[in-house]
C-alpha cells in the first residue's frame, strides 16, 4: 500500500509504528527530536523493522548509503527522509 502524507501525518504514523511495533507496552516520550538510537528506543533490529515499514507503507526503498543516523535518529529526520523520497 503506497501512502502519500503530509508532515504531521507522517510524524504521527512513524510515532505510532515505533510505539506499537518496536516498543509496545513501554512508555517513551517520543517527541519529534528525541534521539531514538542514543535513547535506546530503536536498536539495529528496530531499524530493519522501520525500514521494512517505510518500504511497505510508502514504497520507498532505503539504499545502503541512506542507512545513516542523519536519516534515522529522530522522528523528524525520518519524516524528512520519507518526504524527500516520495514521488509526487
């Protein structure tokens, strides 16, 4: 399913995915600028699951060169990455 969303909707979808699929039952304050990696919210397996979610939901294939903390350490950066790779 390909989904094209605005920034706020993307942030909400990413936050919901993280809370329900990556850290279910845990009570993390997930702001858009919270460091997900250093904060221990997402580990390497979580990154893989997040990339699968992005691929399946937004039809964006994340390349090896894009697997950097600059793209995936916060909800804000993940949102920017998805927005910049979505087709119009």
